[in-house]
């Protein structure tokens, strides 16, 4: 696909809209003269003439050509995006469930629209101006309803702690996260772990100096259970010693891969006050698991749930993915039904997202997956219907680029089992201070909608070799909080 732009700086927005309709097509933003025969061409040109802006949008492929043109008194991203979206609908004869929305947080957008315009008007703008389907509007409204009590209970000095363990037993075929296989990273695990403990110590001093109150802890990855039992004990002890846990409402560890879960590891977690864990099968089909590069079997998932139940964990999340290669509607139904039967009270249903650096994309199988979008939608619809019927409620939702069926990732929970941290990080309504490689600290101004980010280095090697720079960046937490508070003095 060739994208030709002129007269505006909306390149990022146009590229994202192209990927909604053609998620796996290689995209080149170059001069139109470089187009190849029969290549799909999207041209978005805005010319200025006597204080008027002339919009001209064209889509070509071979002999097929549709266009739109109009004149306005303003240069507007919204006008261009709406015109381009409508042309894509005509060109592909397909509407999108989330309309022209390309951002990660559609529920947050709905929240903002309702706050600014009133509930009825906000929902109408979300539906009509953003072209969101009625069923996705209703899903977003259900999420907002579940989030309200959690968000309303926040205090201005509350914060959550995120700890990154960026190692996995193997790298899944669809994955492009910063995690490394534990075998390939053996030499760096120990130095990484020791520096992580130092970052946690420094972070605790910063939060105490600011008078911040810890309300949730989330250890994620990667696969945190790639750590040894001894390392887990040391890590959790460091957290409990460094931070005041008296106000902490939940402590989550993303145990993740069933093949890394042992009774010994879960005993360590339970004895140290961890209240929530994840066991993430992705699928209960061995054929699918093999296709995506997982080293565990469906039987391993069942064993892990049995171990967790015997040890006494009563809040367990399971991650599933719709749209996986080799999966079918019947196979996905079996997966969901089995996981519900295992007793998971949190179930997150992800849509497969194929990133540029993932093995699936590198092997060029993304186009084949795109042809299964209707099947993926059926899987997602089944999950919504089934989980609703089993007493689960959707409480957080986010989206990624190149998602199968242009769908969403949704967290579902039974009453009283919501993971508050997931709401804080997805709604971006509360400060999350993050430690480890790839971690992103998000500082929420409690007195406005301002959100500031502080990035750690992405990869474990960078984290280890440039650790002093990370500590310097962490000091930015103090200066930013001082700015937040200065505004109300």
C-alpha cells in the first residue's frame, strides 16, 4: 500500500486509519510516482487557496477508483479522517466495529466525552462522530459502569507499583514485547535482578518523601515465574520491606505460563501476601499451542489451576486469545468453557495483534490471519455472550494496532473480583510507578487531566548497562509531583 500525503502533517493519523482496514499490508508513505502496477494507493491532499482549504482524497487499486473532495475554511484532522474513513468503507464494503478510533483507550475517550458533554450527548458523539457500532458502544458503557466505584474511591496521593520481569520460557510467535527467552538471557538475569532490587529501594524513598500511598502492586512481564523460588522470596520481601503495605488493597503476580508454575512458587507467593495470580493458557488446544510456540500443553493448564486451588488462591485470572492460527470457533468455545470450569474468576479475552517484529509477521502469515476476521468476530461475540451469562462483567478494555478483526482486549470479572490495577493503568486515572526493563511510569496529576510519563530503557541489556540513567530519570517523579502541587497552592 502506498500512502501519498500533501498539504498537512497528519501522516501518523492517516497511517493508523489505513491499518484499520488493511492491518497487514506493507505501508509506504512516499511520492505517488513510485507506485507499482496495481498497488493500492491512498492519496490525501489538502491545498490552500484564498484562505480556503481544498480537500481531495482518492483511493486507487488497478482500475478501481473512488474519491471525495470538498472545501472548508479550516485545516482539520477530523474532517480529513472522517472523509478517509467513509471512503475506506465504500472501497472495502466493510464497516469497523470501533469506527475510525485508532487509540488504545476507547473507554477513556467515552468517559471524557460524557464528562465534557453530559452522558447522553457524549454517547451520541462517540456513536455518530466516531462511527462506533452500537454493540461496541454498549460494551464500553458496561466497562465504564464497572470502573466507576474503583475510580471514585481514589485519593490524590494514591499510587500503584508495577514491577517488570521481562523473561519468558520461550517467545510466542505473535509476541513483540521486550521479554527474552530465559535460556537466551541466563547471563543477564542475575545482574538484572540485583539492579531491580536497587530500583525498588530508590523508588520507595521517592514515594515516602512525597507522602504517596501504595494501593496496589502488580508484578508482570514477560513471565515472572521464570524467577527461581529464592528470587521470588527476595523480590517480594524487598517490596514488603521497602513500601508501606498497610494501605495496599491487592497484590498481583502474573504467574502466566503454566509450564513455569510449581507448587513451591505458588506457596512462596501465598505466604508473602500475594492475593491475585494469573494462569494464562491462551488456548486449550495442543495444536494451537504448538503453532504459537508455547512449550506447555492443555493438561499443564489444568494441573496449574488445581495446584493454585489447593494452595488457596481464590482470585485467578486467565488470558485467552481469539484469532490464533489453527484455532476454530469450536476449539475456542471449548477453551473458554474449560477455563470457566477451572474456576477462573477473571478472564481476559485478547484479540490477536500481529506486530511487525513478531515471528508470525516475519513469516508473512499475517495476510492469511486477516482473512479469518469474521471467524475472530464470532469468537469474540461468543465470549461476550458466554461470560455475561456466567455472571462476569467487563471492567477494563484496550486496543492495539493490527488486531484481528479490529476488535479489542477486554478484562472480565465476577462480582468482587475486579483487579483495580488494571483499571488504574488502562483508564490512566491514577499514578503507576514502574520498575524494570520496558517499564513506563505514568504520573497522574490528581488536580487535572495531565499525565506525564517516565520511560525506563526497553531491553534488559540496556537496563543493566545504563542503570544510573534510570535512577536519574526516577528523580523526575519528585519534580513532577512538585509541579502538580504547586498549581493548587
